C-alpha cells in the first residue's frame, strides 16, 4: 500500500476551462503573422509551454520577424490575450471546488504543476479564488524542458518534500499524462470528452470523465495498486 502525501494538479483544461481560450488567443495572434490556425491545429500543441507552441508553428510556417513580431513578441502577445480572456470568460471545470475540499479534509497537501507561465497561473487562481488550497505552485517556466518531460513533476515533488511514488497527478493532456508516468507517479487522466475514448489515454493509472467523479473509492483503489 502506498500512502499518498501530495496531489499535483495540472491547470489548463483541468481546473479551468481554458483550452478554448488558449485556442482563441493563439488563432488571433498567429493571424497577425499570416498564419491561419484552426481549433484542430491548436489541439496538436495542447499541454506544451507557450514558447514551445510558438516555436512549433514558426518551424512549420516561418514568418519574417520584425519589430513587434519576433518569436518572443508573439509569445508575449498570446499570453497577454489569454490573461485578458481568462479575466473575462474564465470558468472552473466541473468539480474543482469539490475535489480541492475533498483533499483538504484529508489533509493531503496540494500543488499546481502547470505548463503555463506564472502570470497565467496567477490570473487563473485569482479568477477561481483557489490560491488558499495549494502548498506550492510550480510552472514549467522554471524548467529547461516542458511536458512530456517529467521535470515539472519531479521539481514539484521535491518542493513538496515527498517522494515521487507518494504523488498523485491529475492531468487532462496526453503530454501531461506521459510526464506524470515518466516521473514514476500515479496519474488520473481526465481527457476532454471528445477524446475520452481514445486508447492513448488508457496508459494512465486511472481514467475518469470529470473531477467530480473522483471519490474515496478511487482513492482507496489508487493506494492499493
């Protein structure tokens, strides 16, 4: 039996319904450099850091960099647009407060381990009013590599003062699931409903449809496996 000593939450698409906002921001800003992206295009890079997203599309469709339109400028513009959208349209995913209260009552420390930069994370936790639940907040902004590399989860565990095997990760993206498993942690996958039946998500320790579905039964199951 493994005693869980830390819960590590991804953020985008798991705690906040931000994936549509990311797509909206990316589509709008990339259009300024004549790159026409679709929602399906944006989904390909879900779970990556924003610098990796911008680099991905620059490698495919390089644009002429000029003042205000460098790779770094595009990255900053997407982040700025996203933060504005979060403040105006950001909504929690179903079951967020319930699961945070669930683990708080069990006195299991929680953390956010997100590919998003700190200014985006801060915008989200302020919008949802959930800062008080987390012992630490860690961004892949501090890491050399983003997900699917396990670095973000390894560092989060270290900051929490626990072993990797004592952590339970909640993730919605495939990149994040790979990262959690590579860190030798148990991973609960909550994919977007459109992708729930895709076999690739079955690599997770447990797959459920919503945070609100998680309960004591699943927790017991995870500690016994």
